C-alpha cells in the first residue's frame, strides 16, 4: 500500500477519476491527479488501507512475516520534478508499530529505488 499498482491496489484505482484510472503506475496516477489531489488521496489510502485488526487476522491465520514494498520517495520524498507523494514516514511508522504490536516480522522492500524505475508496467517511468 506504500507503492501503488493498479492490480494490488485495485480498490484505490477504481475510485479515481477516469484519466487517472487509465494510468499504469503511481507516477502516472500522481501526474493525472495533480499534486494536491494526489497528496490528499494517497495520504488517506496509506492511513486506512490496513489496520491493526487486519494484521491480527493475518497473525491468527498463521502468517508471521509481511513484505512491505515502498518507494524511496516514501522515506526521502520525491526528487525535483517527480510527481510522487512523500515522504510518508508517519504512515510507515504507524504500520510498523501495528505489525510489531501483533508480533509480526517485516521485510522492508525498497521496490521503487531512486533511478531504478522502468518504462514498463507497473513502474511506467
């Protein structure tokens, strides 16, 4: 939920205006929405996509680890000219606190490295 792709975040994508829904990646989505709207929507998404109750259910189902994919912009903010929304350290901290409270381990996956994006889906840039 910290790295948007249409498939894994389909509920987020379905609620977007049509021009943003056509995009294949977070970059294009943020560009289509514009900075203010992208910030508003992504802040809410990151805050509400998972809850501690969701993590408790995962734990009860026998899961012990979670892979949390994120882009570098979630930690250091976007570079000049990038449309990404970040940093979002408060949301990351909240997620990690909730996972820790449930006794789950986390693999932080820097899935969107600075300069590491490709022009193919799901990156699109």
